[in-house]
């Protein structure tokens, strides 16, 4: 499993891409430093996208105190470039990706590293729990990004159905062996988003195995502003479909088509209702069913959270999530088709 030192633990290179993370980078690093893994077997490489807030000053304090923490620059800002810079700068054979927007359980590193051998994995990750914040809106956003009605069967987000260790199509962040990058290449630097998904899909297509271990946990801090959440949701969908311009890897799953088809039904239904008004009741049936489900899950969330005030916010967020994702997917697909392929040979 790569280089070991006297304590016989495999050495691990932890890569943290970041930009303007002054609110999160400190507690992220603190959680990694509090891990039970021997610090002599670690290096932490923070790849900073030329932050213009206090992120770099905060990181500098850690680098001065811990000689195994270092910072390198990412002048192009883009996350996949940051990841590739970190991998190439890494000293060790186990590469662990860490998100600055999260804090990690004390056994996070050790369990990921052990799982690589134990499950013969090429990538392994855990469940991403969500911090709900202190306001009704932040709580609602925290719920929505990990709710099955919004996230589908993404087990690393929902935690549902993931009580046992299982093979999956992707995980949050993850822990890799360096040799996998030598075998299938690095992260696609043209993918501003979905680079993890594309890489993991490519890994599986080349015979790799991705493992989800639900006993490995971290707490993720989502975007808490409504505008930022809407933008994030839209861009996630846009890039998943637009990515076909830059890769031959087929990333789309059944769950990704549902919002797109639903929004498409509205557009088709609008045309049909003008041409054939007698079809309007038929056209409205799936839309009415959808909003009935939205109401049901929103009330269920409110009951579970013991907060009736959250109900209308959940209704809005479910709608924004599905319609925004569908619109983003349609625009991304159309733009990719119109602009054509841009894949390096």
C-alpha cells in the first residue's frame, strides 16, 4: 500500500482544493488534525485557487505550526486542475481527497485507508451527513440535499439503504491508490463540475471498484443562501449534461433523467394543450401527482423536524430542485449538441 514508516502505517497524501474558504478551512483542518491517524504518516496539500479573502492567512498559520501541511497555488481556480496539481505534488501512494466544506470523524482517515485493502477497493468513501445550520432556510437546504426525493439513490448523500458496505457508482471525495491515476488518467480539467463523477465512472469502466462504507462519516456544510443553492443545483445538472462535449464517458443514470423528462413534459404539455384542449386533464395528471408528493414529503419533513414553519420552504425547495435541475439539464444538453465535441485525442 505504498510507503510506510516505523509505525507501519501506510503514508497518505491528503489533497484539499479550495478557494475563498475562510469560514470552513480552519475547522476542516482541525478535524483532520484530530484524526487518530499518526501525523508522521500524513501530508496535507492545500491547493488554493488564489483566494482573496482570509483563507491563505488561515492556512499559513497551520503551515507554520505543522510541517506536513503545505499550500500550493492554483492560478486557474478550476477544481479539477487543483486536484491534478495536488496529485502530482503528492509524495505518497495513497491519495485522499478532502472537501473544505466538511469536518471529518476522528477515524475517517484510518477507516478509509484500511478499507482500500480490506475490500480491495480502488476508491472508497463514506456517508456525507449534512449540517442543518441555525435558520429555517439553512435547515431546509440541509434536508433537501440529502433527501431521497431530491437526491434519489445517491447513498453517500441520503444514507438510506447504506447500512451495509456496498459497491456504488460514486462517493463523496474518496480515497484512491495512486496507480489508478497512472492507469486511467487524471481528472478531466475541462469539467468545471462533475469531475468526480466522470473520473469514478471511468474508473468503473476500466474494471475498478468503488466502495461505500457507511461507518465512515463526515459532516458537510452546504450553501445556506437560497440564491446560492439555486445556482449550485442548476449548474450541477447543466454540467452533467454539458460534460458530453469534453468526455466520452457516459455518466448519466436513470435518476438524472427524471427531472429533465418532467420539465420536458411541461413543455410538451403546453403545446398539446394549445393544439388539443381536451387533453388538458390528462396532461395535468402527472403534474398534480408531483405536487401532491411535494406536499406529502414537505409535511413529513416538518413533522420529523418538529417545525411546521419549514413546510412552505420545503415545498419551494423541492420545486426549485427538480425544475432547476431539469432546466439545467435541458440547457446543458442543447448547448453540448449545438457546440459539438471538444475532446482531446
